[in-house]
C-alpha cells in the first residue's frame, strides 16, 4: 500500500479548521480587521458558511460577510499585533476592494505553503488594504493562514485578503505573481 504524502496527511487533518470556529468558542472578544480599514473587538455570536455575526461592545449584533474580514486574532494580542502589523502606503493608495470571485484572488498553492511552513521561512503577507504581516506560517487551512508574529503572537490571515506574499529576498510565492 502506498504511503500518504506529508502534505496530504496535513491537509486531511487541518484543511477544514477555521479561526472563526475558535473565536466562536472563546467567551472573550477577538479583534477583526475588516475591509474599509475598520478594526473591531467583538465576540463571535454566529458562524455560518459565508457570514459571521459579531457582538461589538454595547452595539446591536452585526452580520458581516466573511469576505469582509481580512485578519483576526484574540483581543489579548491587540497591543502586540498593533506594533507588529505594518502598513504599505503604496498599497493603501490603491484603495483595493475585496475580491469576490475566488478565481480572481491572489492564490497561494498548498504545495508551496507546506514546505515554507515546515522550513519556518519568514514571509511578508501584504493584504489588499496595505497591511503587512511578517511572520512564520504555523498552520493553514482552506480559507486562512495562521501566522506567528514576533514573540509568538498568532494572527489568522484570510486567504481572500492576501494581495502578495514574499520572503526576505523579495521572492514571490503566489501562483501568479504581481509586479
């Protein structure tokens, strides 16, 4: 019998996992970076296939399409994440909108991510609105990348929010690189 490749084994165990599931089980708030450069601290009340319902401090619950979320992390990481997540003014000036159609997104292949995760390669993830997340991929699933920032702070970067991925030398890791 043929053995299963490490990538296939990893995907079988992890591809269906979601940071939204973790946030929904956590009684404490998480921080959500939303398109429109909006950042909210909220408890996740409901998690459906395409939407989340958030309870934002003292306000009525708000339903948000998942495509509108760029990244999220436990509120306990807020101070450290704020210091570590940088901005690229050139990308901010482009005023990019969420990419609705999956085939139009900036795709990162699993067979590219897996060795980068295994080798603990430092990567720079530039998001559609200019946020730059620098760190190590510690896990990934179908819809997100778990990135460990300096000091072990972990943030979940949504794949649909990624504009570019590069290493320290500037090598691009997207399926189709942009210049």
